[in-house]
């Protein structure tokens, strides 16, 4: 399987493998309902910035894009996984794997 990074920054796995950002940058628009009692709902638009699905290729996207899409060729970094590595400031350094949609 080939992975293509469609996020605006490099993605690093705990194994040391790094996926540099590519020519693609997947985005999804959002809109919100009126705030009531301090809450609102979010609605996602269409995912943009990706080519059509291709056999043998998965695209690395943000968790928000993954959530907004029904495509089966998208994955997101597993940033909430217990084996995620963080630096002293709490910023993510690397993730153990990808999350499927």
C-alpha cells in the first residue's frame, strides 16, 4: 500500500517513517447552527483537494476530513492512540499508526 500525505505538514510514524506533504491538501468546509444554550451543531461540506481514488493508494488526511468523508481510501494519524509520542511541550512528535475511516 502506498500512502500519500494530503495534510499541510509532514506526518511521522513511531517507526521513523516520515510522509512529507504532497501536492494535495485535503480540506472540508464547515458551517454551524445557531448557538443555543452554549451549544451548536457542525455540518461538513464536501471534501476538496484530493484526486479520485486509485487502486493501491491511501491518502493521509486530518481526522476532521476523515470524519466528513465516506471514502474508503483515506486514513488519519492516530493522534489519540496511547502510543503516540509527544515532546516536553505536549506536541505530537510521531504516531504509531493510522486510523481507518
